[in-house]
C-alpha cells in the first residue's frame, strides 16, 4: 500500500538532524524547534484546483523547506509523514 496525494497535495517526510552545541553537547531532534527541512515522498497530479490551474513544481526526492506549522501529520506503516499543499512549500534545497 502507498500514499497517493490528490490535487495539489504533497506528502513529505521531515529530516531531523542532531545538532552539537559549541560546548560539545549533542541536542537530539526532539529538543529543538520543529524542523522545516523535508524530503518529498509523493506528489499529487495538480490540475484545476479551485478554478486555478496548478502545475506541480516538486518531484519525489526533492529536499524542501516548508512553513513551520503547515499540513496534517499522519502515521502510515510505522512512519510519520505530513501532507501539505504545494503552496506551503517555501523553497527547494539544491
């Protein structure tokens, strides 16, 4: 079974990094703010959404920066994903 988003929706998986402070203390991902860097897992077909033509600009595998509190968190096959609108993606990271 796979997740297939509809319309202008994008399924992403957050990328969490451990961070080391200047004094050498390792901060786990849970001790920091919600990360904004994610990897695109699935992309909807786009099309005519609310009377406007939407062209999908991201593809599976892209690294993106998203709005901090965007989307709906879902659990699927013991993994956590977020489903967001393409408009909640701020930038691609290359």
